[in-house]
C-alpha cells in the first residue's frame, strides 16, 4: 500500500514538525493550498493531553493566530491500515462535518500530514457524563431532566437530518465550560438515503444496544437512539445501566427479554420510573417518538433549568 492511502483524505498537504528547542512543545502546521495560489499556513501548538479513544489521542490545540483553544483528535495513519477503519473514519468526518447544533460537538476542521489525520473539534472542558457519574454515582431528577432534554434536542436535529447516532452513552456526551451537553463521536453514525431505509450493521455499545439490533431480522432505524436514550435515563437516575451483568451474552439476553428493575434503596419518583418504562419498549414500532417523550410528565411536571451549575460536577445541586 502506498503512503497516500486514500484520495479522499488528500485535501491539503500539511506537515507537522516537532521543535525540540526551548519549550519542547509540538507545533502542528497545516498547509492550505488553494488552486495555483501560494500556500498559507495555520499553526497550532499542541497542549495538554485530554484523553484517548479507540484510534485517537486527543489534545488541546491552541490556534496560534487566534489563541483559541480547541480539541485536536490525532489519528495515526498507521492504525488505519484496514480499509474498513479508513472508511469508517471518512464516514465519521463526512457526517460530523455536516452537523450544526447547539448540543452537538462542533466540527471545526480536518487535515492530515504523512503520519496523522487531525480532526479539530469544539473543546469540551468538563469531560463527559461518564466522568461525572464516576464522581457523583447518580444524579438528581432535576439534573437528569436537564441533560435528557438537551440530548433529545440533539437527537431531534440528527433524526430530522436522517442521521442515526447509534452510540448514545455517557462517554459520548460531553460537557463544555458552560455545562452545555454536547453530543460527540459519530464513529458509528449512519446517514440514511431515505426515511424508510433499514440499517443492518450490528453496532453499538453492549449495555445500550437496542433489542432489534440483537434480533437482526428486520434491520433498524432511528428507534435505536430512542432505546439508548431510555438506557441513558435509567443509568443517570440509578447509577448503573439497566441490563448490566458480568458477561455480554447475559446482558444481551436481558435486553431481549426486557428484564430490568429499579433498586429499592434508590428513592425515585413514580414519574421517573414511568418515564424509563415508557421509553424502553422492546418493539421499535411501539416505542415513543422524541416529541412524545418530551411531553411525558417527567419532563413537564416542573420547570427544568437550561443548565446546571458548575458545582454539580462534584456535588448534587442544592434543592432550594
Ligand atoms: P475515539 O473516537 O478514538 O474513541 P474519542 O472521541 O472517544 O476517541 O476521544 C477520546 C477521549 O478524548 C475522550 O474520552 C475525551 O476524554 C477526550 N475528548 C474527545 N473529544 C473531546 C472534546 N471535543 N473536548 C474535550 N475532550 C475530548
């Protein structure tokens, strides 16, 4: 295979250099060539390490012109030897690039050099709901309402644009400095050609996967995100996913049987429990749609704050 593995990846031809002198910080340089015109360069200083995913390492990138800090996802081309992996990345970029919504991580930019692909994203300084849950164990109903409404807002936008996310879970829901929820990671997302199209690829994260994906008979569509939303709501309220077991096979069996319960020791309102039961319907055709979910009493019984205070990253909100 050549060192230029994918034509579609060839838009600009930047180089990245490491400057070992003085600060020993890495400067990533993007070269932008427009037809026949001189190249222009954009420089980023690679800062703090933010996290690591399946293929990517993520760092703070400081745009040296604007001084703006963004998240830079670095994916080594060497890790993309399999055609499938490359196709998936291209699909993720294509879908994510087309999305513009308050509750979706903004896709800023994408470029590459000989070694890496760089994806620049809106920086979410307060990590994901996964880290939040690790600190807080479980959330209050008011917080769950606040976060779920924002996730629904993102999902309404996605589905209206024929995109299924297919991997809604704690770790893919980021929080920015203002505590706004930002949905990210479109690595498993699918864009439908037409509304009635059914997808067949088995994907998702075990605990959040919808029963129709496990059955695999009729294909799946937007309803898989609704199922994951129900799993998410339960997880935020209870502190662990509804179908969690020690092994994946047993989890899948529980999902297919829709077998879960609310632990007695956790005080939950009837509204909250009914809300989860309302969403986690095995038959995708009978599952509620996003507007019906927004009209459920759990989300209409009291005013819901637009954002939670920063203090709730560590401690529950005060109830007055
Ligand atoms: P992958 O697609 O390879 O799984 P992720 O998108 O999950 O990579 O990113 C890995 C980690 O990097 C995340 O868990 C998070 O800690 C951090 N991260 C990713 N995107 C951002 C972002 N926009 N802002 C802040 N941190 C981020």
